[in-house]
């Protein structure tokens, strides 16, 4: 029986490898994807957020131009932004910008996304976000009732000292392009994922798995964002996805391991 089982596994692996290998035609038409994580340009009231200066100043606007010009070297055929998939206003807003009837707001989707799309001659941008409530309330109640709020405090303290304080210092010294290269490094992508894996996943109890529920819902949200992205991509596309760094840190892992699409590390376009 054991030999039969091992034989079945062997044939499964052989068959899988045969199926997984793309044909020459598929290789030729394979789309490419690059993912760029961002911070909130307008700042945030959240405790874990950057103190952002005025990005409308001539100095910062020039930096944004240089940054967008660098991204244009990727030659994207589609640009995907962090608007929910069912957003009905993004098309008209972008078209108004193209006509000179809308001034870009100080948010990352417009300052980078709209500007880049216009620069490369696109007549539209694409939304792909999927909202899913992580339901932190139940976990917080459990931690309070069981005198475990120190777990949250430790997580926040580590995130502040290891990430946000470092980011703030870098942001104040770097250009916009340099800072985007910095926060999209493998190191900070890993740190972002590990907030969920090393901290939140351990919270709660084995009888309720409250921390694991939050982690699984966050991964679920990103799987659904990936599904929305996939529905937009066509053969031979070169797609640039511009989302919060918390999303791209996970989505990069998803796309790196797929055979049906070429993953491109956007960092190479930000180094010059």
C-alpha cells in the first residue's frame, strides 16, 4: 500500500511539472506585473503613520516628477490603483484631469497614479481594491478581559522603533524616489508580513484563534485583490500595481511564484 501511495505521488509531481510548464506561445504572450507599495501622502491620524510634509511645494512636486518619470521606464500598459473595484467615479475624475478640469489632490493615487497614467498616454486607470473588515474588536476585547494588552503594546512599540521611526528619519532625508525604493525593499516587505505572522497570529487562544482569524482575513483580502488584478490583465500587458505597502508586501509573494505571469521588481527602475 505504501509503494502504491508513493507511486501516485510521483506521477502527480511529474504530471504537475508537465502541466505547469508554459508553452512557447504562452511564454511569448505572458504578461508582466510590477508592484509598488506606497505610504499615505496626506498623512493619517493612525499612531503608526508618517509625518508627511507639504507635497505641493515646488521641491516635492519636482521630486514627484522625477519619480514618475522613473516609473514610466517600466512602460506600463495598465496602471492599477487602490480604489475599490466597484468605484464609479475614478474614470470621470481621471478624464477630468486629462482635460485640465481637475487639480490633483494630495493623495498618492492621484499624485503618482494619475500623473503616471497621463505621462504614458493612458485614457483610463483601473481600480482593484477589495474591502474586508478585519474585525479587531473581538480580539481587543479578549486581550483586555485576559490581561494580555501587553501583546498589543509590545507589537506597537516594536513597529515604532524598528519601522516607523526609521522610516520617518529616512523620509526627512531622502527624495520621494529614494524613499519609495527604501520602503519597497525586501527587508521592509518582510517586516510588514511578519507583523501578522510573528505578532497577531499568536494572539488569542487555541480555542478561538482570534489572532489567526485576523491574519487569515488580511490574506483573504489580498487574494481577492489579486483576483481583481487578474481580471484586468490581458496577454502581453505590462501592469503596474500601486497599492499600500501592506498589500504589496503580500502580493509580491503571490506573483513571484506564479508561472503564468512575469514578476518584475520595480526597484530596478528607482535606483538610477
